[in-house]
C-alpha cells in the first residue's frame, strides 16, 4: 500500500472516519459489521463524486478522490493484515475467495497509484476513478454476498475478537495519518 495513501496531505473528513473507528453498535459479529460499514462509507464517497463531479472545483475533486483512496487503502490494509489470513485459515481448501480478493486488491492498488500521479485535468483521471469505483463495488458485493456469509456459517472464527483487532488497527492507521508532520 503506497505510504502516501496512509499519510495523506490532508485530513479525511471526520464523518467518514467515524464509520471506520467509532466502534458504536458493534455488538454482534464485529468483524463483518466493521467491514460492511466501511464498504458503505467508501461507496458513499464514490457516489458523492459521481453526483457532484460536474459542479466540484478541481481542488475539491482531488480532495474527494484522495479521501476515498485513503479510506480504501486503510480498509484494504486491515483486510490483508487481519481478516484475510484468519478467513483463509478458517476456509482451508475453499481459500479461492481470498485469492480472488487479493488479486482484486492488487488491481485497485494499481489504479490508486495511477490516480496519485495523474493530473486532475487529464482525461484518464475521471476514467480511472470510475473504473476503481466499479471494481470496488464488485469486490464489496462479492465479500458481502459470498465471503462473509460463508465465514459466519463456518462458525470457526471469533469474529468479535477479530473485529476488535481490526478496529485497533484502524485506530492506529488513523492516528498515524493524523500525527503532526504527516499532513
């Protein structure tokens, strides 16, 4: 994950970070609840961009794209560090879902890296962000419709303890990005 996405030049809006870090209402199956809440927040940012792209200033467009990519990078990092390894161990021979998700993450990371160096007035800037949005929506739907139900059905993971670990990592990523000298 690109370090510049973990340490943005600006601070993400508080209401978006709240969905990632509040821990409120996390009482049952905290792991998939947290990931699903993050999905909703990230999709909301993609939708906001799509709705407002013709009325936003270039600065606001860049900030919204950067904010979306930062939150997506944090989300991916937590999945790759904690959720996917635990899910792979629980799934045993059914780990192809994790393999597919890993490839999807790599594709999204490549698009985010391209966005980071693409000037906002370049014709491919919006095209890259739109393709990233489409990839992410497909990836989130697969997780919510296939992977999460399968993990819950197996019942071999303590999804509450895993969710607590994931939330702690989210807090650490947020705190790192908000630390003096990182924005």
